[in-house]
């Protein structure tokens, strides 16, 4: 299985703070993985590196390769990598329709670019993707009128509309209530079962679905541990990761952490 994402000794400095320190990790095409760590550990910086929002300090060979390439254009990248995040949802403040929001995924933009004529096949694909996610009834509504849970599904449709090779979910459960979390979790499990590669970025063990086989622990801007889920999600490692005594329980393939 080839690597979709490769970070090799990637260092990111913001202001006078080193956010990532010589971080290395590989994500293979088609695998389901979780990047887990406390707030401030560098998880979101990793996402921004992968999405092209940030660049690592220059080094040779390149510190980041995506889908086997050291150089890529953002449009090409967005056609291979779908991203859903809480920050992306917060940026969706326009009065555009849900259909237009989904179509904007083809352009990698917030909304459809001005003076752009949308081909019928794009609109048809957006409607088809919405139907697959069970949100076809929302297509004519304003995106700003949706609940957080509904909008999160819309953003998944936006990310999937160009059939990317990998779906990167950055803290996707933030701001969702219990019902919306359950519904969204079922949606992600269904996508994983259909063969979509899922990379979940989170600080919460309960969000790690049974389909995810690999867990990468990140702490203080570096990889703390990496391996199969059953080996990594143990009381000792997770207590050290979060800096407090924790007991890890697993029931029906779902993990949770209990403070001692």
C-alpha cells in the first residue's frame, strides 16, 4: 500500500514558538487512522500542513510529500483530499444554498466563485452526493439556517463531491449535541465501510470508531506513540499523553477514558 501523506522531520515555527518539532509520520492510501492528542499538541498544525495552509521550515529532501509529490497545486490537492473541520464550518456564513455549498467543493472555495457558470454535471453530482448522505431535502435551504449537525453533513458532502482519495476530519464532533454526534458518527462509519479512507483528528477517545485500525498519539509537537489501536489505547500511554491518571475502557469496540 503506497503512502498518501508523508511528513519527514517537519518543523513549524509560528512567531517565537516551535509548534511542530521534527515530526515524522506516514499515512497510507486507503487506511483508517486517528491522530489523537490534547489541545495544543500540534494536531491542527498537522492538518494545516496537509491542506497547504501552512508550510514547514525548508529542508532537503522536502519535509512533506502528498500522494507521492513534493510539489502540487492546491486545486489538484483538493481533488484528492477532502477536509471537514470545525473552523471550516465557522467560515460558512454566507446566505448561499446548501446545493451551492456542496458544489463549492469542486472549486475548493467558500461559495461558488463569482461569474462562474456551474455545469449541469456538477449540480447533478452534488445532488447525488447529498442523497447518499441523506440530506437531499436540505438542498434548497440556506446553509446559514441549518443546525450544526446538518451543516456537518453538508460539509462532508462538499468534501466528497469530487471523490477524494482521503477524507480528513479535524475535530468534526465539536459543537454537536448528543443526537447530532450519534448521527454524524453513523455517517462516518458508513463512509468507512464503503471504502473511503478516513483520518480522524481528535482529543476524545470516544470519537474513534471501530473501523479505525491505527492511532497516532501527538504530544508537544511530536509523535508520542504510533501503532495498532488495541496496543496504543491503554491506560499507561493515554495517562502520559494527557498528563493525568486515566483508566481506558473498551466496550463494543468503542473506547473511553475515565479519570482515576
